[in-house]
C-alpha cells in the first residue's frame, strides 16, 4: 500500500497518464489517507470501470450481430416485480377452494346481485376544507352514496343505525391537519373492515387536463394486480362499492391498481377511437391507499378480530416482498 | 419573621418562585393558594397558611402553623377531604375555624374549582379519546419514495387502456361498439383483391372518405374533447348508408361463394345493418343500450 501510495502521490501533481496507474492487486482506493487524492483515485477507477463496461457491451453486441438468428435471446432486465418473493397465498385462477370461499363470504350477496350497494361517507370530527371537498367528490364518483358529517358521534353507535337504514358500506375518511390521510372501509352487515393509509390526494381542480364532472352513470371497475388471497378480499371489497352492472353509456371507469402494495385509485372517462386505440381522460379525484389492517367484523378497534395487520418490523424486512 | 421574609423575597425580585409578567406577578410555589404573588398569599411569608391540593383525584387540605415553623419535615399538615362536596366544605370550615377569613374563603374557592375540573376530566374520559400516533419521519419518507417509484412502475394509463381494449375484445360491451375484427379485415381484403368489377369505383370512393374514420356511437356527447371527427362522421355515415344499399346489390351480384362472409360483412368499413331502417336519424345509431 505504501508503494502504491507513493506512486499515486507522484502522479497527482499534473494530469497523470493512466498507464502508470497499474497498482499491485492488493491496492485499494480506500487505503489512501488523503481525501483529495483518494477522491481523485476513486474517480479514475470509476472511469476505468465504465470504459471496461462499455467495451464489454460493444463486444457483446458485435457477437450478437455476428450470430444473427442463432443469437441467444436478450436477457430480461430484473425488475422488482420480476424478483418478487413468491407469496404462497397467491391465488390461482382455477383454484376451487378459493372459488368456494368467495361464493360463501360476506360479498356473496353482492356478487349474486341480491344487494344493491349503498354507501355512507363520513369523516372524523370537525373536517376541514380539503376533506369536505374530497368527500363530496368521492360521493359523485361512487353512485348511490351519501355524505354525512359526524358531529362527535361514536362509530360504534352509528353502525347499527346504518344497518337499520340499509346501508351496505361505510367509508370514514380520517383527517390530520386539514388533509385526509386515512380511510376506513367497512362492509356493513357484519363485513370486514379495512383500514388504509391514504396519500397523494388530488382533488378535481388539481388534476391537469381533466374532463367535466362525472355523470350519474354507474362506472365500470378495473381491479389490477390483486393476486394474493388478501389482495383478493380487498379487491372484492372495492368491487362491492360499485353497482354490479355498469352502465356502458356513461363510459366511465374507476380503477384500483395495485402496485407493490400501493393501491392507486383513478377515475377516467374512456372513448374507443378505433379497435386498437382507446383514449382516456381523467376526471374525478385520485388518491393512493396502503393497507394497514383488515379486520373480520365491523369497526371495532379494541375487541375486533384482525385478519391482517401490517407489522413493520416483520413485514418490511425485504424489499421484494409484497402482501397484496 | 414573616415581614422580613416578605420584604426580602417577595417584595423584591429575589424569590425564585416569583414570575413577573407585564401586568401581574405570579407565584410558582406549589402550596400557593391563589397563584399570585401577594403579601397575603405567599406561603413563605405567612406563618399561618392553608391550601387545597389534589392528588390522583382526591383533594387534601394542607395547613401550616407557626408552631411547626422549626420542623420543615412536619411543616405541612394534610387532611383528606370527603368526596362529597358539602361535607368537604364543612370539613374545611371545622379545620380552619378561627383562621383568617381570607384564607378560609380562598380555600373553599380553590376546592370548588378543583372539584369542577375533576368532574370534567371524568366526563371527557368517557367520550371518545383522540389517540395521537406519532409519525416516524424516516418511515414516512421511505413510504413516500416507494410510492413514487411504484407509481412510475405502474404505468397506470397503459394498464387501463390495455384492460379496456381487452374487455372490448372479449365482447363485454356487446353490440355497442362495432369494430370489425382483424380476421374480417384480412378476408375482406382478399375478397376485394379478387373481385375487381363495377363496385370497384364505389369502393374507392368509400375508402377515400372513410380511411381514418370509424363509426362512432356517441353522437350526443359533443362535450367530449377527444371527439374530433364528430361532424365528419355524421355526414359520412349518411353517405355510407346511401352507398350501402347500392353496394349491397352490387356485392350480391358478384358473390362467388369463395368467402364465407357475405353481404355487408365483406366491406372494409364497419357495417351497420340496422342503419337501413334508421336512415333518417343518423345520430341514433348510438348505443341504444
């Protein structure tokens, strides 16, 4: 290291020639004590690496062309979705057990068209401007929904009243410092309750290039990427918010897209320009949700039976592991 | 003696419990009866003094007399007051009998205030408490970053468009949109390449007009900005209808039986058989769903 250091220091004065920087293999850039020199050496080393990489790439490309048709297929780049840790609860489309479960769970009456969804949207105490407006917009997006303000009423007491008045779902938007940041979605007659953290809420006026107001038609629903069992139940929860028969005249579509455990909600109006092309125009609010907990019964924070809770220390250990 | 204590400490700024503000002086001493820094309410400057203090929801009467001035450990005598408001007042009275009026009165006032706020605490705990959950900055930042990256990876617009086109292909929309499928097109082209007779001219015209236009069904919704070819479409559809009839006859005459597709299906354009009847109202070939 000392010899290498001497060599390095001798070179540092003027623009050194890279040929003379052939250090013995035991040399490493981090052993130079002088920060300036170390930095300089490191930059030089980086340049070398880049050159080598470029040369290797060129070589590979040449080989590829030389082989022509017989060349091996291009390597697929690794993405997080590719490398995702396989979740054993991933649902196979043909799984009978899952199908049976879904036929008998709490959403069966909805999917059998026995119940019409009726939604109650409310907030935490004393909602401020943004939350209020967001609630209103959400009410226009979801057909057959009503907004009621909560003036200090306990959730546990309004739930039986809702059930009595035939509501099927309850949405509570939690607010913090004038912005909505949480969503509790509860399927009412004794259904599961999901608690989400909500972020990046954009109201209609903040969306660029938006269209006109959403009309009263029932929108279609797109649920993307809900693969695991948990994802399936959450997806069904979302689906049960909207009427089962969308009105295609309205040409509106509500999308819940799950990507790496973040659920993005968008509301668009689409038009088919041709058979292969469709144009979409965003209307309506947008927000992202992250599931925090899923509870078996209706909202009950103390005695409820939790089906799934996000435990940071256990579940956030791997960057490639997702639960929805 | 108390006068000296007062003149040294209280009157001037030497008392460490004294807090001065623009309009008033406060006393931070925990045994102070009124909270203000006065000659009559300073616990240090009065040899005979009493206070009410509450601990864990129970009120106590503290008394200090001149006899115990030499024993700091035993200085303050404590009496637990009754939970009942009136009985406690009587207790105060009997303990502070023959004491100066000021101290008695202030003690009772203080006791009243304390019981009132205790009642309020008990009432509030029955209502819903707001639980404050502290945010963890590192975690918040991490989540935000991951969300942004997930958004980029999601490519939402593409995904939605793909899904919609899928649904179109799988015929979930039924009869609303009438786009011919590709196989049709190919067969049509073959058919047209073979048979190049009288209807060729007509076809050429049609091709020129409708090379980019497809039949749209949303004539009413003129609000949509995507909808550029609205006007052209309406006129073209009218022309189309007229030509339709002509062409149909022409095609019939030419049918060689080579292609399984017959009649209007052999044309390149999207066919609308129903147009026949609704010739007068081109706009109503919308989705009559």
